[in-house]
C-alpha cells in the first residue's frame, strides 16, 4: 500500500506541475493581452476546491480528475458578452495575440524543462554527463568500480571509484555481472561488501535502494563499472551558470527533436506503436525515478515536460497546435476558418485523441499483464 501511495504521489506531483505550468502560460499571456479570464482549472470533472480572486473575480478550480486542465477566457462564441467587455474577449484579439496566448502553454513547458536542466547542470553535474559508448566495457569485466554516483547508496556507504569488489556477504565475486546480480537481488537489504583499495581490504555495509523496473523490485547502489583496459573515463565536468544555460538550451532542443522524430517514426511505421505510453507507465517511471533520487526525478520531469510541449504543438484540432493551424489559415486567407469546419475538426481531433489514449492505455495494461 505504501509503495502504491509513493508512486501515486510521485505521479501526481509530476503531472500536476506540468499541467499547472502549461495553463499558467496560457493565463499569463492572456492577461498581458488584456483578455478576461473567467476560470483557471487544474483537472477536469467535479470541482474539489473553488475560489475567486482578482478584479475580474477569476474562478480558480481544483478538480477531481488531474489529467489536464484549462483556462476559460471571455469569448463571444461561448455566450453573450456585455458591450463594455467586448474588447476583452479572446475572439476579438488580433491573430498574433490569439496565437501568442495559444502557444504560451507549450512554450511554458519548454521553459520549465530549460530551468530544470539549468539547475541539474549547475547543482548536480555528475548526473548530466554524456553516457559512455557500449564498447567502453568488456562483458566479462572484473568487479572494479569506475564511477560512484554522488548521493547514491554506494557513495553514502563510502565506496570509491577504483575499488575492487572481492565478495558480497562472504560470497566471492570474480566478474562485474556477479556483483550486479548480488545487488539487484537485494533491494533494501544491507550487504557486507569486502573490497580492495590501495593494497588494503575494507568492509563496507551498503543497502541497495529498491526500484521497480519492468514489474520487478530490484536493488541499486549507483555505481558504474570500470571501462576496459586502455579506455579512460572522462572527468566529471563542473558547469558554471553561463555554460549550464547553453547546455540546457541544447538539451531542450535535442530532446524536442528526439520526441518529434519518435512520433514521426511511429506515424510512418518505422517504430512500433507499443512504445506509446499512457498514465500507468508514466506513473511507474515517476515512482522509479523518485526512488532513484532527486536528479533522476527532475530529469524525468524535464523530459516529460518537453514531450507535453511537443505533443501540444502537433496540428491536431482541440490541441494548441490545431488552434495555431486555424490561426495560420486566417492569417493567410484574411478570414477565419468557417465555423462548420472548426466543428468538424473538433470531432476529428477528439476521435484521434481518444484513439491515442485508448492505445496508450492498452499498451500500459499489456506491460502489466506481461510483467
């Protein structure tokens, strides 16, 4: 029960943060453009909390279903508007202003990811180093530590890079994979590790942190194997603020292109649709990364925020990208898209979203059943 609550809480914090930031983007730019905001809702369905504030008495609502949110603005398409407030309606704003309001949500998600990456590069640089190539290691390598992750179980227990692992709980280990197996099969269980360091033999008690991976609870201590002879591990870089800003921008750009590429490959059949994940898988990853440490959790949040931003910019009606598509038509044609076409687009968009969500949920359940 406690484990399930941990995963639900980790999922709620991630999703709540991403939705809140997204909707605040819409809200902030709408207010800057002089548009009256009637309601700011975090979630859908039955309101749990509701209060009004500000000169416009905007409703701030927290709803029961946390899978999204919305900002409701004054608009003549949704009811009669008093003459003295016509200038504050969304529909009477210029195409540029309406597009800015719509685009502000996804851009806020990109901004959140950027800020998280800056913090990670500045404060936890060890977690932001580029991964080593696969050929840096030998499959039958000796159990020697090449890298100890700061803040991990091994680091807290005093293990250091260069330590040679001799035994675990009195059982000799001769290969790296034997050591990995001993750790993975002992989540939350203290292990007596005998190691050699600078000609001395030392005992350290290390308790692997439990992490659920593929439906199994495994142990992790935050170490990396030493590379094969002749390969030198790169030094951990310490990034300053200016360098972190540049690296964070590059990270957001690269991850955005990677997300867009993955979507494109699925659409043309170059990648299987089983990679599409729904709320169950996202909750699983949120819980896993939260257990692994703050850096992993923030990296996951940043990546998910980028994915949300990219997905919302897709030219699908009912998404922000669909509205931007309508605005582009209006900009080049000089007149708004006919209402009947907008309504048809809404139905098509809802159908596409329902199909995608159903497929993602099917993939989630398939993963659970297969274990």
